[in-house]
């Protein structure tokens, strides 16, 4: 017998737009701050009189901090609740970004970016978990994609505004403006998320610890898919961060000025947003794994094209937008797969661990790019080398799709864990 009241039914079938907008805003700021250093490196290197490759530790430690934030977020949510984790994480990266503007050495910059990364890492899984928990279950994948798209929007803003900010005010203001925007959002997060009842407060301590454990991600019914998803995330993130970290620097070899080079990040951002739209639309008709296979193939095609292009600036930006479409779609889509793969109480840990594997890749990506740039390797060779991990990622997501389809075809009576740990269209 259904005892749920009609208002309650309506509430659970309508999207919670206010919470969705707040979660997206937090991730937009996350995306802006994530690429702020990459946008600023050409100007900082010129100001400090050092080679751009010297900033490799700062880029790598930013990603390392984000990865640690991802790993810790499941336990933090179990103790503090998603609202408090989101708020605290935004405070951390607001302060980190503000202090970055006053750094005057690579050592200071590296330390501050690591601390900033901790906040950047914690906010994303918590925001995805919170937004999906307070919205209808049928929209979970789409909500996850929308929230994750905030990363692309933030990167786009940083890329478009970066050149103007650096040229007019100096590189320091790239970080100061980001910190101001984050500070303005804080009271809205504190009061705007407080009315959301699902996951906004901690659940029973013992139960929370159980659901937040990484062991839940290795239950028999999801173990193989967890490992494949982690490998896919690692490879896609590593590939993308070669470009998000070093694209402004690489574009200077094509004749871009330090003022115009940040447009490369804007091109990646535009392509990323288009990729997110493709995910939302295509996931309604196809399995998410099939969609990710298609976007990975798109990334490979545009990578190959970009390696053989001449110095045509407009065409280069267009092609790197295509690269952003393919790679960022994979980064966003892996979170949507994680959301549908695990039960709601384990979603934060599932999204966090998958994203942390990706962030390990984002540590390797900037180091790889920095080493090649430091060795003076031709830009076209650097671009072509990125095709290798993307091809492997394409193969992995095809395998993941086959495993998911095979498990979905097993009757529930023969696969009792299915109702708890799987969801359709992954």
C-alpha cells in the first residue's frame, strides 16, 4: 500500500533546482581554480624569469592535493554530512587561491597549490552526492553530468577571462578574482543547502563508516567494473591534464602571445561544455559506456589532426576544442557511471575514489608534459603521444560496457546483489 502523500510524491519527481544550482556554482569555482595556474604560467614564468617547465611540481602537487581530497571525502561526509563538507572545502580553496596571489617563489606556490587542491578535491564528490540525493532517482546520471559540467564552465571562464585579467591587472588577479567569487558563494551554500534533508546530516556512525569504506566498491557484483572504471578515469584525466596544464605554454610554440595563449584553455572549456551536452542527450538513448567510447574516439581523431596542423591560430583553437569535447566528456561521464554503479549511501565514496584515480592521472599528466617540454620535444610529438592512453581508455570502456550488459541480463533471482549495486544504462 502506498502511504506517501501527494505533495511528497510531487517533491520527489521534481528537480530541486536551488540545490542543483548551488552545487553547480561550487563546481564552477572548482573548475576555474583548477586551471587558474595553467592559464597563469606563461605570465608568471616571464615575471619570475624562469622556464615554464619549472612549474611542473606546482601543477603535480595541485593534482596530488585534489586526489587526497577525493580519497578523504567519503569519511568526511560520513562524519560531517555533505553540506558541511562542501562548505568547508570551498573555504579551503578560497583561502588557498587568495594566498597564491602573494606567493613569490616556486616553493611557496607549490605548497599553496597543494593545500588548495585538498579543498578542490573534497568539494566535487560531495556536491555530486548531495545533488543526486535530493533529486529524483531517475535523474541521477543526468544530474551528475550537469554538476560535473561545472568543471568545464569554470575552465572556460578562466580561459576567456584569463588573457584579459593577466593583460590588464597581472597574473595575481586571476587568483584574487576566483577567491572573491568563492567567498561570495559561501553564505549561499551555508543557508541554501541547510534545508536539504538527504545526506545533509551524518547518518549512524557505524553504518556511515561501513558505506564509506572502499571495501564496498569491491563487492563481488561490482569489483571488476570498479577496477576498469578506475583505470579509465586515470588514463582520461592524465591525457586531459597534459593540455589543461600546458596548452597555453604549448600554444606559444605556435606563435601565440602570452596574452592570447590562455584562449587555449577557453577552447578546451567550450569543447568540454559541448561534450557534456552530448553526454546528457546521448545517455537518454544509449548506455553511458557506449557514449564514452564514442567521445574517446572523437578525442583521438582531433588529437591526430592537431598534431599535423600548421600555425593557423583559429583552426588550432577549434581542433583543441574538439580534444576538450572528447576528453572532458570522459572525465564527466566516469562520475555518471559511478553514480549509477553504487547504492546512494556509497555514491560519495564511489565518485570520490574513481575521481581520485583520475586525479592520480592528473598528477602524471603535467609531469609527463613538463618533462617533454623541458627536453624540447616537438609539440606535434607531445600531442601524438597523448593518443596512446586515450586508445587504451577506449578499449577499457568498451570492455566495461560488455560486462555491464552481461550482468544486466542476469535475472535478479540468480544475481541477488543486483538490485542494490547496479543500475541500468551504465
